[in-house]
C-alpha cells in the first residue's frame, strides 16, 4: 500500500505545534482596512489555534 500524501495546500496554511495543536494565520487583513479598528487589525497579526472538528480534519490532511 502506498504512503499517504500530505495535502500541499493545507501544508502551506497550517502548522502543528509541539503539543499537537493546529496553528493558522488569520485572514481579513489584505484590503478594506480603513473600516477595521486598530485593535482588530493588530489582533489579526497574531496566529490562532484551531479547535474541535476543524482541527481534527486539518490534522488528517497533514497526516499528523
């Protein structure tokens, strides 16, 4: 049986942390920025951690 391949699109967007959580970067920060508050834009710079079923499905794509 052949090895499973990593989903390359997912590999570019997500990262598995040392404790096994799935880290991702936020969207909504490329245009229409004048309507967003300074605080909101600052918080979008930080990475976020996926939870629940979304994290489980993402790990399956990454073969992790």
